[in-house]
C-alpha cells in the first residue's frame, strides 16, 4: 500500500528510514573490506549515528501512526503496525551486526606482538626500505627485533605478576583454611570439656 495515500508525513518518514537502511547496508559492506582498525572504528561510529537517527525516525513513525489510527480502518492499522515491526526488526539486525563488528574491532586492537606494519603504512615502508643501505636495513631490523624483545619481556612480566597474585591468593586461602581447622579443633575441645564438666556435675549431684 502506498503510504502517501494514508499520510504524507508517514510516507516521508518511511522514505527517510528506507534511505538509512540502504546506507547501513552499504556501510557494513564497506566495513567488511576495511583492514585498518582506526578506519574501522570511524566507520562504526558513522553507522552508529545512522542507527540512532533511524531509531528516532521509527519512534516518530509510531507517533504519527497513533495520531491517525482513529480515522483508519482496522486493516490499515494492522498494516501500519506490521510496517513498524518490520522496521524495528531490520534496525535490530543492524544493531546486532554492529555489536559483532565492535567485538571484533576490540579484539583486533589488542596488542599482537607479531603483527606487521599497519595497512596504509606498508607501501611507505617498502619505499623506505628500497632507499636504505644494507647497514641501515640491518640497523632497522635489529631495532625492530629489540622492540619485539622488549614487548615480549613486558608480556612475560605481566604473566609473572599474574602468577604471583595467584600464588598469594592461594597462600591466603590456605592460611584461612588452617585457621578454620584450628577453630574447629578448639570447638571440639570446648565441647569435650563441657561434656566432662556436665558428667562431673551429675556425679556430684549423686552424693
């Protein structure tokens, strides 16, 4: 059904939402081809802004539907309700896709010690390397290896600190367990003393 025959405002809002969905579809296809994490992040921000605008327009569409539902027949109202639900469902699919890409982006941003140069710098590095002397290439290679070694050492330090924390936690738990055992033993001793005293009191009472 042509929405303009129901309401010009609804038709206009629907057109804007359709344009945003088309832009989101193209935007996520473009995102799949981007390798640089910074460009991916910027693209995701742009897509997120479009999704916010789409959510606002869907709410506006819903308000307009409620304003005119009194003068529509039941079939028209049902069609408009299904139209809105379809919009919400499509928007939610893009939200889920955005969350998936956001998770992947965060994983890609984690330090990878063995990553090569970022996309966008590779060509510059090739040109730079071609203009270097053998000694400069060796010096550059040694410097990169030193940086990698330093990164590895930092990672090892983090691992050692994590192990130490775990060891300290285990020691604390062991100490607490031993303390609880002593308390239980002391309680047993107190219970035995009370039982013995009770027997003595009974024996004294017999005389």
